[in-house]
């Protein structure tokens, strides 16, 4: 089993399932089975085993999930993708004819680590939902403390026809640049608009220190970093040791 993720949730699930591999960007290597890589179409194609295996997508990010969806369909891997849908977590069993594209494209829901953490009652329920999806080949939705079977009507033929757009690199999620003064800038490649007030309220609920906030940006401190996030999704980090660390901070605090 391979876990794809970018936060403490994916680390815990990786340990619960004794996964053979954890892929994702973190400030540091988090364990002997962890490969510290960026989540993009090149690194994932080179890192996901080509042998048939279970892949669990815990990135909780729309573009990442579409890209992982296409890679796993192309490699014939068994994919369980966790998607934020209508303020609930869907544990989606992906197969040809029933992938995540329709689910995501019909419901662009903002999510980051803190939003997802509030939606999951506890990690035992999340682990149970993943195990059930693997054993039953069905999809499930987590609602409070309940796990219910989930049926989403199919709406396109992209995965049946092999139209794997997100493998090509035509679509991307973020551009990550380290600047000369040791600061970093990360920004989305799509036309994203961040709800600054929503993000401000999420930060306050989670005890993140706000230095300044307007309708256009938030200046905040987290993990000993001073950061600015702007309405167009651009994030400036005061200091970063690596591109992996910058991507980790972006995905955790800004998300999608």
C-alpha cells in the first residue's frame, strides 16, 4: 500500500496500515518508509510502484486528486481517493468508469489540513472507511460518526476513453520558487481566489497568530515562519529550507 499525503493525517494512516511507502512533501523525512517529494505529475509517475498495489490519496486537493486519479488509472493501480464533498469526506473507490473527475468538477470545495481535521471525527473512523472501501470495492461517505455507502452518478467518459489529461503536465497545481533572501513564494497555476475571511476564521479557530489581515491578504505566523497569503492564492514564506518544506506549508495552510 502506498499513501500519498502532506500532513499529520497521512502520517497516522500510513502507520495504521503499515504502508510500504509514504509519498509527499514535509519539512523533514518523517520515517524510513517516507520519500520526501513534491506532489506533481513527474515525481508521482516516477515514484508510484508500477506493480499493482493499493494507493490511498490523502492530499485532499482537487488538482492533486485529479492527477493521482489519472496516473493510477493509467498504471492500473487500485486507488482510494479521499475527497471533500459538500462539507463531508468521501472515500472514493476509483475505477475505470467511476473516477473522481465528476465528483470534484461538480463540487469545488475549499479544503486544507484544518478544514479536513474538523470534518473527521477520529482517525479510527477514517481508517475503518478506507479498509471497508478496499475490501468491498465500494465508496463511502463519512458523516459525523457514521460511515455510509456513497453512490455518485457518473457524468463523463474521460476515464473510460483513457483521456488522462492530468498526466501530461498541461495542468499543474503550484509553482514553487526559492528567492535569494531565503524566502519562498508558492502560487497556484490555476485562477484561484482564496476566501480571505474564511481562511482568517479557520486560522483563529486553530490558534494561529495573525499579525495583520485585510480583504486582500493575511500576514500570519505558524511553525516559526512568517507568511503572507494573498487573495489570488500566492503565499510568501519568510524563510524556507527546501522546496519540499514550502510545498508542505502551502498545502497545509492554504490548500485548495
